[in-house]
C-alpha cells in the first residue's frame, strides 16, 4: 500500500492531513477554490457578476470539492466512518463509546 496522506479523525466523520503531502493537497484545494472566485467573478465594484458567472463558479467549486474528497478517500489510511473516540482516551473522567 502507498503512503497515506490523510488519517481518519478520532472523533466525528472525516480525515485530517497525516503528512506534508496531505497538507499540500489541502492547501492546494484552498488556493484553487479561492482562485476560482478571482478568475470567474469580476473584481471591479461597478459590475456585479452575472448569473452565468455565478453558475460557472458554483460548478467549479463542486468539481474541486468532489475531486478533493475523492483524493482524500483514496489516500486515507483506514475507512471513512463516524468515530466516537476510543476507550481509554476519556477526558477528565467522561466515558466514551467505541
């Protein structure tokens, strides 16, 4: 198996970066998402974005998000599922189910 870029979270659903490759992928997603707004939507105040420009921006955001989620799922060490923590890691006497 290849090196995992992401690791499952201990609590809740999802993953977090496990090494520099995961952080680069996450930062790249953020930069591309922000960049799509700068490229697609006009920045000059007198002109507001048209409906078609908003549509292109929404499609770009959806495509980027789906691509990032698929990458994260492929590069995750472990399955994606809801996690409630593990027994033995209770904070300040609180019981947690595994």
